[in-house]
C-alpha cells in the first residue's frame, strides 16, 4: 500500500511513500502527514492512497506519522483542487495552500483553554434552602449572582462581581458551582448585536426564482448520486459546466438576498449546508448580519479581516459541523462544509473572484465545478451578469431566472447623462449635478458621489517643460496627496516629497492635473460649506474598522454626502440616498482592455442601484465626455440584455471571451533586455506550436510590454494567447516551458482566463 503525498515546496509533483502496517487502518486522503524528505522530515497532504502499481520494485520510504487524524480535505475537495491545478497550470501544493486558511495549521492559533464557572442546578426549593444554609451571606450573594448570569468565564465573573478566584473556588468546593476548562470561541460577530429576522413574504418573481433554485438543488443531488465517482486522474479538460448552475439575473434591490436566504433555509431543513460567496469589498457587516440574523450560530464567517484565532475557530466550526452556512470571499469556496446543498455566488461578475496570484483560479468557476462534484446546486446572482455566464445561459448550460422589479419600496432611478464637453471651463461638477445636490441638501436627503481615483490630482506637471513627476520604480505618474503633502505611487505604494521646483528644468511653475477624491472633497466643501462630507477610499479606510465606521456614520445621517471610489459601488443599501453622481464615467471606458465596455456598464449599473432604495424616488447623474458611448447609454436605460447582445456580437467577431479562452503569459525581470528577449523567444515558440497544431485554432500575439510596463522596479512584458480550448493553451504552455526553462532572473507565469489585460 502506498500514499501519494503533496509536499509544500512548490515542486509540482507527488511523492510516493510506503504505508507502514501500523498506519494502514487510520490513513485517509486529505490527512496531514509527516514524511522523510531528503535528510529531514517534511509535512505533506495525502492526495491518493492505493496499491503500489509501479513495477520498478524500488524501496519506498515509509510515512513517519499522521500529524492529525481528521483530514483537512475531503476527497471531493482533493478532486476539486486537482482539477484547478490542471486547469490553471498551478502547482498542486499551491492550490492546496489556497484552499486551507494558513491560520488553521498554526499551532498557536488554537484557542487556549480557559476556566468557565457553571452554577450547579439545585433540584428543589427545599433542597436549595437547606444547602444555602451552609453559605455565608457574601457567598450566598455570589452564588445568586452566578445563577443570574447563568455562569461565565472565571476572569469575567471576577471583574464583573468584584470577587476573586479563591471566593469562587470556595463555592465550588461546597458543590454550588463547577469550574471547567473550556476553549473560548473567538467570534467575529461578537462585536455586533444580531437581531433575529424572519422570512419575508416573497413577491411573484422571487417565488418563481426560489422554486427554480429548489428544483435545481434536488436535481443536482440526484445527478451526483447517479454519476459514477470521479476518476482519480483528472485530465486538463477545462471546467466543464454541469447543468447544475442557475443564473439569477435580478436588478439591484430586486430581493436576490432574500431569495438566497430562503433557498438556504430549505437546504438546512434537509440537513444540507450552504456556501455564500460575496466579493471581499461587499463583505460588509451589513451583508454578514443579514445571514447571521436569519441563521444565528449556524453561520460561519471567513474573511480577510479576521484574526488568526477567529479564522481558526470559524474553520473548525465548519469542519466539525457546528456551522452549516459559510459566508465569505472567494477562498470560502473551499470551506469544508459537509453535505453541501447549495453554493451562492453573489455579484458573480465581480473581477475580484479571480485570484491574481498563484493559483489564479476564478471562484465563480470553482463553485460551478465543486457543485458538479458534490451534487450541490450553484446560483450565480447579479444585476449585470458577466458575459461568460450570460452566454452559458443562452446556450442552455445554465438555467436562467430574471427579476426585473424592485422588491421592497422604491423604483429604479431616473438616469441623466450630462455631456461634460459642453460645460464651460472644465469644471468638476456640472450645473445639473450641483442643482441636484443642492436640492437633496434642502430636502434633508443624502447624496453619493463616485469617482474612480483616490488622492488629490492625477499627476504633477511642469508647465514650462512638460515634465511629469513619475515613480522611478514604475515609470508612472505620481498621484498628489494633499493631506500629507506628498506624492504617492498607486502601483507600488512608494512615495516622494512634493517638489517645489521641476526636477527637470527647475521651474517653479508646477501644477496638479486631473482630479482625485481628495480634490473633489475640497471642491465640494467649497460649494457646500455647510454640508458634512464623508470620503471613502483606500486612504481613508486603512485602519481595521474604519470602513464600517464610515458606512455606519453615513447610515446614521451624520453626513449628507458620501464621496468615494468603487468601494462604495457595491452591496450597500442606504434608504435615504436619492441622488447618485458619477463624476467621470469615461475613465473606465478608456482602458486598453476588451472588457472596458462591460466594466463600464457594470459600474454604472451598480452605482445607479444605490439611488432610491426606499420610498423616495432616486436620480442618477452621469457626467461623461463621451455621452453617446453604447455602454453608457445602455446603462442609463437599464438595458442589460441590449448591451449584452451588442457586446457579444463584437466579441464573437473579434474572437474574444466568452467565445474563446484567453490567457496571458506574463514576463517579469529587473533587467529589461532579459524580458524583451525571452518574451520574444516564447512568442516565436508559441507561434510555431500554433502552426504545427493548426486544428487548435490558437491565436498568439506578439510579445509586447504590458499596459503597466514597469511596476515596483520590475519590467513587464506579455503575450496574449487565445483558443477555443483552455487545455490546448495549457499544453502549449507546458511544452514550451519544458523546452525553454527561464533563466534565474526572469519570472514567467500564465494567467488562464485573465481578468485584466494590464
Ligand atoms: P438585492 O440583493 O437584489 O440587491 P435585497 O435582497 O437587498 O436585493 O432587497 C432589497 C430590499 O428589498 C431590502 O431592503 C429587502 O429587505 C427588501 N425586500 C426583499 N424582498 C422583499 C419582499 N418580498 N418584501 C418586502 N421587502 C423585500
Ligand atoms: Zn520643467
Ligand atoms: Zn511605483
């Protein structure tokens, strides 16, 4: 009997070990093992267990020990991880690492046992009266207090009741309380007051959506039972979408979340669990609270702001089966929920579901794959679905349900497009927007303003010689930050003092061009001196809870205007907001990316969704230099289907996703010659491969500098590969990498289904 083990050294292969007699009974896939490796001991996960099939007859080293008997990965998750590794060309151990929060393996993240005091129940009044006789007045008082509080942690009781360990131990000796050692749960929701909520009566659209999801859940479960177990050796065949996904296309405020809640409740009743993925940025306390309010302690939360201890405890609560509903960002797709019935991917179009480091998986696709492996239904929800999912629905690979009406009070807002080219003097705010803000201030309503750039000014320019002050590590213009009067690079985070004179010609005629949130904030304060304004961007939210604090302050009505970057575009629900202003709708349209129009549409639709969510009607003002751009016009009309049809036609004609798979091969080096020479060589090799395998229909671009040509001192070049089959691209990649191993001063990586072309 042998075990195949993945060892955490990024070697991208499995190592075979003999299973000693003593471990045969206990050994299971997914366990953490200790194995001899070279001259030392290493840790690794058991990925496969089987007979020794090799006929080589060489002696294998035996496994030294099982570190923990309860497996960290179920066989289904192991199968999932192997498919991801094959699909993304990432080392298996890197996918295993991504699938398990690091804190879970940290010894010191384990909860310390603490003393807990429990009052001993006294059966009858008479017995109680007799017993209490044996206590002093002070002890009797103490006992009554502990009963009133229903016990508590020793340390907490001592400080709350102003008493000592010794006094409580004395009570324990007389049998009135018991002192036990217990691990205290580090609860990420402890700071919040969770008010239980009850299911709402659904409207017609919601009821229909719920019914479809429920029947999908049943079908998925049956389908999984009928299917044969997955073959152990997964071929890199791409993520084949099973029929167990449903696209829930519902406008903002159509009540998707309520549908998710009731669909999950139905699964819980059947003894099955659920995972809800939300974009990290939308993982606000408000979102988490809606799930906690409905499901209480059965909810576990996994997100990046948790402490190691909280993450450790939440993960173990899931694995033990104490929590059945997991809410978290992309990595929560790997949560060890047993008997999984449903995975919800909210805002499924969000690019943040794609991990930008190894392994470069897209949690939305992983969810669909996990659903098909485990017999769980997958619901992809969005007001503006990705074109990938939209096409899958059109082709019948996914079911589709549409919700066009707002569920609660409120209707969809009116959207006005303002042509900024017609406004005299390049102002920040158009006359229309200023009037609209003034009206809201008069009526005591709130306004949200959206701008895609933080800081003060986009660039610092010399008016005399035209010099633009740039970050030396990235060759990109610095952004001026007025709060601390310095220049910051938004790519590498580096900074420099603001020069008094032009570093190139010495002129003192230095100006700041373009606008960032800080500059808009100052301009707003000038226009509306009596309004109070909150700003939310990466600079104002760097402290741990500042994000929550700003949103709660705005919700309470402490400010009339909230100004922010894309952080404020998503998942927020403010009843008193009746105006949303988009200051520069073109900024995302002019990105050198085939998804620029799609992103602009999504952004405008999401931002507009913030207006008029309660009884008050909403208005949206979109400022643009290019007011007739199709993405802007369609977004203003709320015409997703029309936009998608037009955009899909373009994509089909130009052979871009979703009609093909697109991968970027990225090259990075600190030496510019190495980067350009090697990327060129790779491009030639890919082209040769494509010619030799013409039936694959592979398109290979020239090697070119990335849009972000230099970052943090690294020069970056890229090749774009397109083909109908992702597996074809990966096999070309593996072949070329083997033929031409890159030198030590060059990093090469492939990004399958890349989200950004920069
Ligand atoms: P979405 O997730 O689609 O953006 P939400 O679930 O946040 O929409 O719902 C928007 C608002 O409508 C929320 O305030 C919610 O409480 C309310 N709502 C949802 N469903 C109903 C319903 N059936 N009846 C009344 N109000 C509802
Ligand atoms: Zn100059
Ligand atoms: Zn920089």
